[in-house]
């Protein structure tokens, strides 16, 4: 610094003796020399502070990072998660021509609301025919009851006539033994007696046959008879088919793909007409890696964010974790016994229930989400460090 001051003093003396132009030039050079001298001192000061700061900041950063690592890991997060809901492809078990469509695409519907109708005329005709057969069956059973009573009366009358013919026959036998009555008279008496016995047997058989058709109990109600029940079941089936021409919403939801069905088209039985997506019961189907499920348990709290709604947050809980990986249900599972086997981290399906929050935007099936599960278990020291310290695996205590 004294050297810089001396140079400046000399330059000041020179300025007094020089011309104005020379003085200004000399003054500019002097200012530049002073700035260079000052700037040469500052880097030396910075370099002298950098090394202590590095020795102080780096250890602190390592300590803070290690603390965050050891105490962190309580939240398991995955973005392989999508909104799911009950979806039903509406169909009916009867075939017919579409007569009316009562809803349109993306229309909210309530449980029990009519969605579409088939032409009911053929089914109404079938129902009327079944009812007619039921009436005929009822009349038939009433006739059988009357016939059974008539058979019982014939049997009783035949039994009442039997002693008379038996007496006549016995008399003719005595008379024939004394040669008073002819053999022809005796034969006629014997024939009449056999005919009377056959008449009793025939009347009894007819009564038994009628009783069998009546179900073994002539006094039972007609409505309990098998013949009546068969005809009644035909009526019920015809009524069911007629009722199924009107298709209603099975639950609250939103009708979609309605345009696939047109009035006047023929809808075969069991063919899907359109779909209804539930608007009440929503959940999340997540597929985290198997290595991320170490401490995940049912009923753990979950924080949910949806890609479509930045800033909005939902809450929920873990409902269940699948007992098998997603690949276990594959139609063609991988063959791990081959020589070119490569280990692949598996995905385990998991379902998360969503808490209802009317203040949040509406959720739609298939939306991408990010779920964060609070496991309540810190990451802890690395395994090799625990082994060095002689600690047991923390998971073994759970």
C-alpha cells in the first residue's frame, strides 16, 4: 500500500507540470493503476476464505443429508396409480327391438331410473298364453278332484252291490246241489258276482289314478299341485321376460357410450347396449414395486394428488394389498426356469379407498394419480452399517 501511495504522489506532481491534455491522460492511468492494485488484493482475500468455508459446509451438508436419509423413508410414494370405479355394461337376458332410449351420453342417472326399453308386444303375448295355460291347469285339477270323488262314489256303490251278488250266488250253489236250480242259473250268478268284484277293483283303480295326479292328497289346495306350479312358473318366467324389456340403472352413476344403441335396432340377449360408470364408489388401483411394500399395511393413511387437478389434495387409506403379483394372473406367465432368465422387480396390485370431499373437483375413472402412504417407519441405517454396529434388522421386530 505505501508503494501505491508513492506512485500516486509522483503522478500528482507530474500533473501540475503537464498540459491539460497530458494531465487528463496521466490521471486516467493513475486511476487504472489504483483499481488494479485494489483488485489484486481482493482475490487473495477470497481465496483465503474459500477453504475454511468448504471444510465447514461440506461436513454439515453430509451430516444433514445423512440425518434426512436415516429419519426419512416413512412415506411410500408411487405414480403408478389410477382412479377406478364400478362400471357395468348394461344388457338384458331377452332379445328384442329397441323401442325407446331414455338417456343420452354422459347423463347422470339414479338407481332404478329407466335407461331404455325393448318392444314389449311379443313378451306380452307370451305372458297371456302362459296365463291361459295356468287357467287350463287349474280347471283340469278341479275336474280331477270331481272325478276322484266320482270314483270314490262308484267304488262305494260297487262295494254295496257286492254282498247282494254274493248272496245270490250262495243261494244258487245250494239249490244246484239239490238239483232244484239249473247249472246255467248258477253260472249266471257266479258271473254277476265276479263282475261286481271287478267293478269295485276298477273304481278303486280309477280313484287311485286320479289321486296320484292330484299329488296324493285330494284335499290339498290346487296352488300346491305340481301341475299348477309348473304352469305358474311359466307365467312367472313370461312376466320376468316382459319386465326385462325395461332396463334400469343398477346404481347412481353416469351413462356413457349411449350412441352405440339406436332406436329400432335389434338387441340380442346378453349383448352390451351401453355402460354406466358409478359416481359414488371410487377407489385407486395402485401398482407399486414389491420393494416399496416392506412396511405398507392396510388402513395406513394416504395422501392423493391427481395430475388433472394441480394443487388439489385428497385423503384416503390403504384398503387391501393383493396376495399375488400382477404377472401371476397373466395368461402366459414368464418361464423362470429357462437359462436366459432375468430378474424383474414385480408389481403388487393395491387398492386405496378415497375419502369423500365435496369441495374437490370431480374424479373420473382412469385418471392418473400420485399416492403417498404414511408407513410410520423411518428408513434407518443402511443394512451394512447395522451389521457393523451389531444391530438386528428393524423389520424383524414387526
